[in-house]
């Protein structure tokens, strides 16, 4: 099935942000990399010159050269964790995009990387089971949800944990989609906020006013929702999402509704 009008590839904005930040980090640290190269280059050259004189050192020279080059590449391509988080986010969004593809043959319209009044919306799913705002999270660790709060514990050290206490931003995005659809169709539509969890989430599905759903269970959970929207209405709502959330007008619309 063709990609809905106005939808981009899943994770496109996060991947672009990661690339921009990585390039900026490389430019800012260019002098350090040059110094590192200047330190190791004479050593590598010396080892290879010695190997040219004594054939028995060829294997050693190759090993040393390979190790130095590999270390330099690894250091150069290892930006800080806060930059790596953008790549993790892009991967999580791409995984969600892949798992949602099967729903398109069941009357669902799937949008990725839509424009919001602040930032972007990872995914919006419109189908017989309703309208859902999906925010992908790739959390490294074991995830436990109570109410609308999630605790992520590190597998190696369960005492090391952090808490996701408020999905307010995700709920706000869901309200924004609802307002956009209502403005275009004059029909109130409830938009369910969902956090798609990629990580160790044994509960599978949890949450109160905001749902937490494991990525592997997402397509089945959406497909099992009771029918709330007629097929013709699905197309109307999807068209409203495409018109309102895929261009610069979103900022103007948000200002009018605020």
C-alpha cells in the first residue's frame, strides 16, 4: 500500500537530527582528532618501516596498524550519549513503522513523523478501532508500568533505575490531533495517547490515561480494538490529519486554538 499523503518515513526527523549533531560534534572536535592522528601516525609508520626491513615483523605490523586504525575510527564515530539518544529514537520509530505495516491491509491509515506545534509526532494511526497518537521509546532495561508512570531498571544493576513520571507531552500531542480533526470535520474524535515501548516490558500492555504497549504487541493490540469508526469516516479523518499536520500551517492552527 502506498504511503499516506503527507507522511514521511518513520524516524526520519530523529535520524536527520542525529546526523546533524554528529557532524557538528566532529567539526567541533576536529583539532583533537588531528592531534590523535599525529600522535599515532609516527608509531604506525615506524612499525611498517621496521617490517619492511625485517620480514618477520610483517604480521605484527599489520596487527598494530589495524588496531590503531580501528581505535581511531571507533573514537571518531562515538559521539556523546545525548547525541546517540537521537539514533536510538530513530531506530525505535523505524521498528514501530515496520510493525504497523500489516495494519494497512486491514483498513488502517498510518502516518509517520508528522509536524506538531512543538517538535513532531512519531506516528498517528487511524483505523476502525479509533485514532491513536503513538510515541516510540527505545528503553534499555526492564520496564514496569504503574498507572501512567514507568520505571526503567538496568538489567545489570536493578538498583540503577529512572522513572518516566508524566506522559503529559504525549497526551498534549493527542489533544493536538483531536483538535485538528475536529476543526476539519466538525466531529469530535477521541485520540488515544500510546507510548510504544521497545525494551524489556513483560506486562505487554499497561497504563491508565496513557497506554504503554510493547512494540511486538502493538499491531495485534490495535487490530483487536472494537470497531469505533466506519470505513468512510476513517478516510475523512485520515485526510484531515494529512491536511493539518504535514505542513507549516500547523503553527498557525495551534496559535488559533490556544
